[in-house]
C-alpha cells in the first residue's frame, strides 16, 4: 500500500472522528480488519499527531487562510491539518509532505483545491519559524488544549495545571503487565532482552515493565500464550489496592475491555469468584478474548450497572471494583482525541452517572466488604469531591487509608497526575461498608 493510500486512510479517520463517528482507537481497529496491508504505525502517527497538536495547528491554519472553507469541504480542512502536521512535527521531507498532500486533493475528486493546498502549505513552510513562535505562547494554541479543559485544570490544580498540559502532549510509553501466575517479572525481562526489546521495571507496580520503545504486541515473547498484557501501571494497581481474598466473590462493575478484570484474577489465583459486568455485548467480547488468551475464568454479565435488579442474584459481593466512566482527562497522552471528543458539559454529566453508580452498587456489597472507586480523570468533581459527597450521604460508608509512592493525598483518596514517573493520571478511593 502506498504512502498516499495511508494518508488517505488517515484523512478518513480524522474526518470521522471530527464528525463524532468514533474514537481514534475504534477506527484504527476497523482499519486493521478492512486494510490488513496498511501501514498502521504510520496512520497512527498521522492521526494521533494531528489530534495531539490540533488546537495549535488550527490557529496556524487560520493565520494562513483568507477565509474558512465551506462545511462540505471538511475533507480539505483535515487534509491541510495533516499536511501542516507533517511539515512541523514529522521528519517527512518538506517537498514530499507538500506534494503528497496536494496529490490527495485529486484522489478526493477536488482538483480545484490543489492550488489552494499547495499555496497554503508552501506559505506555512516559508513562515514556519514565525508561526511556530506565535502559536507557542501560553494560550489555547500554546497548550494545544480546549479552553474549558485549561480552565478546569487551573481551578483544580492551581500549582500543577501547566505541567499537566505539558505532559499531556508527550506520548506515553508502552507499559506491560506481567502475568505472574505464569512467569516472574525478572524472567520476562530476560526474555525481552533476548528479543532485543529494551525495558525496565515499573515504578509502583510489581508486575509492570516500561518499554524503551513501543512494539507491536506480536513481537512480545509469549503474548499470544498469555505471559503479558499491555496496561499502564496506575491501572494495574487496582488489583493490589482492592486486594481480594481467596475464595471470595468479586464484581468488576464496568469491566470492558477487561484489563482490570484480568489483573484481579492474576493477583488472586485461589478460587476467586469474579463477575465481569458491562452494558455492551460487543465490549464484553473483548473481555472474553482477554480471559481466553490469559487462560483465566470469570462470569460475564451484560447489563446496566445502575439497574441491579436486571443482573444481580441478590448475593452480596465481598469486594467491588468500580472503575467509573469519566472524562479521561488523565490519559490524554495516550488518547489525544479526548481533547476533541470531550466537551465542558461532559464533566457534570459523567459526575452524575458516577454518583448513580456508587449509590446503586453500594447495596450489592456485604457488610465489611470493600469497594475500590477509580477513574482515569484528574478533575476533582469526578474524584475526591465525588467521594466526599458519597461519604456524606452514605452512613455505612467509610474511607480506608491507602498510600502509594508518589501519589498526591486528597481529602478522600489518592491522585496521580499524568506523566508523573511515566504514569497515567489516575484516582483511587477505597471504601468500606461498616
């Protein structure tokens, strides 16, 4: 498949994402199935890169255009963003970035745009130093984040907000979780070294390995046999924090795609009765695939976690993991499209859902049982304020003190900020029913 075809696939992904037709990851999965010969790493570089620097590229493009394009020419708009990204952030030779981008106008059946695209990109090339300097000042362009998110982070983290924005624009490392039921971490590091894959132990998780360079999972020794999975360290820590007991009954309330489900099972191999709940059969299929690859067992339940009568058998759980749906503001460095897909109204909407989930699932927990609430958000409304409100309204709930190296203690729970020790932004609160 030619580079032009890869650019065209990337262009289609960007158009679909901006039209709310799916996230980057879901669309890349689709490309994998429909275009097996495509250069996926290159397509990912194009699409993730444009999203990472979208707000800066938009400001630069506005400076270069006399007037905005018509709505029906969104494809040309996306094409210009793609061309600018190649010029400013990739090692693509300038002539190739410009010529190949111009050539795509004809592939789109819009020959009229060839001169326009060529003129704008050549102007961007000539003015690159000045345009980059102007767009790097503290602003929406400089931080390359939407204004609502900048404001929210300023309010919640007045001393750390600029660091969060900066770290969000740095690509996250590939982190592995070793299946210690099958192999210990040191032995797996040795296997990686034999395959010329450089990695080091994680910072807080005893099962984590951080790779120097990302690789395709098919290159990982024993991946297909279940020796290892891809999962950030902060996400891995739910197993250690919840610390389920042998021969106990546990619920993973928002389970898909199954990373935390499998981490819980790997951490407690002694007859753990684990139920993995999700409201989507298609997403549960991914849980099923992960369980099969890792040779683990769990009972899968499809249902709305808030409607407990539709799936719960009435027998209390010893422990519950509630990894609640959230804005994802702690994992932007892995999913830069969050900056485009999330909006200011999403934070209060999701906070309401989190509150409903806490209230609905609490009766499913036995007396003396523990619930671990977690999100991949850094917004306090979804985290410590959420838990404080729940504790105030729930008389039989108490907070359990937990500590982790480097975590920021909150009034309720712990917070990691994105990029801190190569970790994702993540929040935990451990609750006990008294």
